[in-house]
C-alpha cells in the first residue's frame, strides 16, 4: 500500500493492489476507483471525484427510488 499526497489540497489517497487491479481511494470522501495501472487508477479516481462533487441540478428529480441492485 502507498499513500499519495496532493500538494494543493493535501488530500490523502490510498492506493492498494487487489489482484490485477490498483484501487485508489480518497480518504476524505471515501470515493474509490480502480485501474490496471497506478496512473489509470488515479485518473479514474479524479474523474469519480469530479462526479461526486458535481451539484445536483435543482430541476432534477432525485426522489425516485433507484433500480440499482446495490442500493
């Protein structure tokens, strides 16, 4: 396991190797992503964090139940 620290916002990111996949997890938010390489896992995590931080538009209906099997 390794830790990467971003200079700008000093966010802790933990990177682990799980089988053939690198898993990058932002410790502050709990958001995680994976990739076949460390750079790919970090790039995927950056994209996931962007989506996580994106505000929900006021006109978007979020009260409907999800059909996702994991929710």
